[in-house]
């Protein structure tokens, strides 16, 4: 690992500068309440003192991912202390929290709300802490290889897998992000509509704070798409990242939405349909629109495509190109033998560079399967298998076909269908369960679980899944089949199962 202090250069120094220079400027708007940079700085200091009092050598802290100033201040306090956060969403099942805590060996949880005593961890309450003094310096001896966060995503074995993102990854990402032509100033009003368990949230709060802008968040108890629509118009949001699925929810109201103040809009989290984007353009006539792509393992985004008005828009099967690699990223398309394919040849997209994760938490088998080394541009580089099927066009833009495996994206979250099937089979005492995807009437992807057997209590099964899985992995419906149809290869015929959805 290298101790180059790039994290200090690209993240910490500009962040601490904004806190000191913009004391009275608004840093956050949370549930219609504004908070200044001075308040943010004082709260960061308070939480740092509380962390130091623990005298805890362990790097990884659990963080209850609430929508409040304490939670965002906790992230920054942990980074300044050389620690990493592991977000635990308050709306996710307790069993999932326990599995994550067990895997990481978390001893302490920072919480701005409840005690969560049943977790058998030390709970540090981050609200109502007494202010002692500013504590906003950074220890430059902290290695840039130290983790910033661990995000647990869906796992095909039924166990969530933790993606580690370190200081080198984050500093490389921020350097790449600004190099894409993104411009944020202290005058901007920036949307943060992603849960803190989703990596786009990091860009959505960190980039504005580095520039001294104001971050507008979405309360957990609000209907997200309608709250976002209100912020865009009422608060005159100027910058924001949004998932295409949210635009689909907003689509019935496009005729009523007019946001000339939005100057930059990032589409991310899933493939972006051209027809939807063209309709959205009319709502945001002055906005530059970017399509950003990136698995969690490559630190938020690794490629980008900017729509240039008046020029031909690159698409494949009605979806926008995912563009070109970011500054600190190398991208190749390979065949099954890892041979690099030529322009126009379809294969798996693989990513290398300083934005690529050090790997999964305590999972050598998964690391061996997901990362590989290959000589490229005269040196041995470490690549990540994205699992996405792509090709480079003649202009060196990446065109995306879709997934190579059984993963899918639901509301921007990457989901392993096998994890849902695993828990369903547990409930069914080993009977088979298959999850398929379909596009609903507004074009968003939904999940349907097929359960095999003569007597299946679908209500009890649904209730069971809700105790094991986060909300975005819960099937929209469960269909009982006495016996699954098979294809000519003696495998379950998922095409026939999908047809059953439209018949019901």
C-alpha cells in the first residue's frame, strides 16, 4: 500500500477548507431544515472526541444510516480519525445487520437514534454531544490504503458480501470525477437522493461539500420520487444524480415539471433508455446530461457519457452508451480466455486502475473469482470482472448489452437473484424457487418469485423474506407452481415462467 496522501489532496484539504471558509453558508438541507458548515464542523469535532474516548484500535465502525446531520458528520469524523464506516440501513431486517456485524467483527456502532442494544455492540449516541473545541485536522500518516467504507451488496450464497473502498480509491475517484467536466461551486444546490448503503450517495454528498455547496437529502419517511420533484422545483436544485427508475416514476408528471435552473444532471445506477432521457430533457432544458456507469467495486463510477445537444446520441438497443473510461481507469473487453477483443467485438468489460477495490471483506474465494492480473500497456495490471457484456465502437465508446450472469438492477441496487432464491428455498425446506425479472407498465424492473410445490403459503413466505432481505430485494409477487417447466436442456424454462406473469 502506498502512503501518498492523495486522500488528503483530493478530499480532506478541500473539505476542511470549505468548512473553515464557509462557516455561515448552508451545508445541508435535511427535512426542510438548513444546517451551516459551522454546525457541520462542530458536530464532526464532537463525534471525533467521542470516538477518541473509546480508545478503539479497530478501524471498522457500524453506522446507522439515518437521514440527519449527525450521520453525515459521523462519516467525515470517522475518515478524519482514520476509520471506516459500515452502513446499516434502519429499514433493513435486523438479521441482515447481524450478518454484516458478524462478518466484519464490528464492536462499536454510531447511532443518531435508537440504542439497538440487541446487537451486542457498543452504541455511541451521536446526538446531544457537548461541544468542546474544533477538532478538524487530519493525520497525514494515515495510509491511503486504509478503508473508507465497506458496502455490503447482494450475495448469491444468501450471505451479503462486503466491498471494501479505501482512501486511494476515493481520491482517485474524485480526481476522475472533476476531470469529466463536472463543475460545482459554493452557489450550487445539490440533490442527494440515494440511501447511504448505495455508493452513489458518496458522490452525492462528498462532491458538493468539497466545493462548499448545499446538499439536499430525502427523508426516509417520504415518497422519494414526489419529494425529489418538489425539491427540484421548489428549491431550484442545480445539480443532481438520479436513477432512470426514478425518472420513470416522474414521467406521468413531466408536463408539469419545469426546472430551468438544473445545470447538470447525472443518470446512474442502471441503463438509461434514450426515449426516457429525451423526454426528461424537455423538463431540464438548460442541464448538461451525463450517463455514468460503475460497479461498486470500481468506486461509484468508472465510465461516463456526456450527451451533446445537436449531435447524434450513441445507443444500443435503445439504451445510452456508457461512454469512455474515467481518468484513473483502464477498460478492456475480453473473451473467455482473457484475450483483448478488437473494436466492435462483444465480450466482458473489465476495469483496472486506482479506483478498483482492494477486494471483498474476508472472502478470498470471491476475490479470486472477481479479480485477475494481466499485462496491459506494458505492465501487469489488476482487473475487475464487471460481468457486463460490452463492445467498443469506432469512437472508443463502450456500448452495453447487459449482464453476463444472473445479477440485475432494482431501483439502482445490484441484486443477485440467487440470494433471494436461497432464502426462499430455506423457507420451503429445500423445494425449488426461481426469481425472474420483468418490466412493469412504467418500464421499471420488478422481481417475481416462483415457488415449486403443491402447497405453498405465499403470504408466510413473503413475510419471511421481509425478515431476511432489504426492501429492494423483496419480490413484487409470489407465484406457486406445482411443477416447474423444463427446457430441452433439462433446465427450468424461465421463458415459460415469465409468460405465466402476464397470464395472471
